[in-house]
C-alpha cells in the first residue's frame, strides 16, 4: 500500500455539530484522515468513521495543544493539514496546497483564516488574516503545551496570500453562549498557567489589562469597522482578560487585600491615558459613527471623574 501524501488530522471533543462539514471539505484531498477524540459523549466518533477517518482516543485535556503532537504521531503522510472540527477548507485552497506538495523548498505554510463571529466575517478586531501554520511536512512542526501557543518549526516556511478564497473558514463563535462557554474553559487554563509561573497579582491586572485588550481589539485593530460586532467582541475579550486574573484570585482563596488609593488611581489613570490616546488617534481621524463617538466620549468623561473622586 503506497504511503499517503497528505494526512488531515482533527482533534475532537463533542464537536459533532460542525464535524461533517469539516470532513466533507477534505474529501478528494486527504489520502488519510486521522481523528483524535478525547472521549466525546456525542456522535463525533460515528460521524468520523462514516467518512472513513482513522479514530484514536486520547485522554481529555483542558486545551487541544497537548493532544496535537499525539495526533501528529499517528499520521503517516509526507504532508499534514491540521484542522479544528469547526473549520473547513475551500476548493481553491485545496488546489493551492496540492501545488505546494510538489515544491522542495517549503517545509511549512502559513494560511489565513476567515473567522465568523456571531454570523459575521470579522475583517478587523485582530481576527483577519489570522495567519496560522496548518500545512506542513511531517517532522517540521511541533506544538507546545500552553493554550493558544504557536508551534515550533524547522526548515523554510511560506505565507499564502491573504485572500478570502485561500482562507480556512472558521465558525468561531456562532452564539454568545458558545463564546461564554469557551471563555470559562480557556480562562481557567490561562489562570492555571500563570499560577504555575508564580504570577503576582497586581491591581493593574484587573484594570489595565482589560483596557489594553479592548484598545487593542477596538482601536488598534480597527474593530470599530466591524460595527456592533466589533464593539461586542472587544468588550467580551476585555472581560475574558479580566476573568483570568479574577480566577487567580479565586485560586488563592479570595484573599482579602487593601485597595490602596495610590495604586487604584495610578492604574486607572494609565488606563484612561491609553484609552484617550487611541480615542484621539482613531476617532479624530476616522469617520466613525456618531453613536460610537458619543458613547465613548461619555465613557472617557466617566473614567476621568472616577479617578479624580476616588
């Protein structure tokens, strides 16, 4: 039996909802499909087998990264495409990747990803082109254990053009509930990782970090161009950032601690300064909606009053 040229690997845990679409998209592309299931209690495994996937079980992990290396060990192809179960690929991307398999100067490929958040393609908000290393020669890529970590690579990499036709499609957050469920899971893992690194909680973690996350998404990454989707996404991401540090506080027993005026004012003033910087830079130069302008002007005034009166 000839050695497969392309292996597709997918890690699952209760992902039946989108898995069929993912598997259908690699039909007539993959020489083998490897599915690593973390003991799902839905019909993910049955769906995978109906598409002739080779199914292996892996113990449940709080994040997928540690299980990806196990999946790589099961693949026999010279080239590997890694997909999440809520992702799928286009015919145009398949043709492009097949061309790349004939090249001898490429070991891994950065592919753009089209993220669909609350039924909208997010073209800004730090969500596009969202390059990921997802196609590579076996042995050229290895994943770290940390959540959302970038893989280690060997050899020469190339980057595919950031066009919609060449992007992986990602049904990222179909509902607010799906966002909140994932947020609760991810923030717990992120908090545990920081605790293992002996992170010392600071007041600025609760004030400045969420503000910086919001500014990064909504202003620096021009999330306001995504409209109300961009605003809601930035707010949720800011809350998610704050929740990481609240979870650390919880893990350490909800320890009572004084709230020094100087520390609170310093963190709030820094947050206000950074917010004002981005507000002036983008809302003064861009033709942003009047509703957004009025909301954020009032918010900025509220922050200023808060730090003065504390």
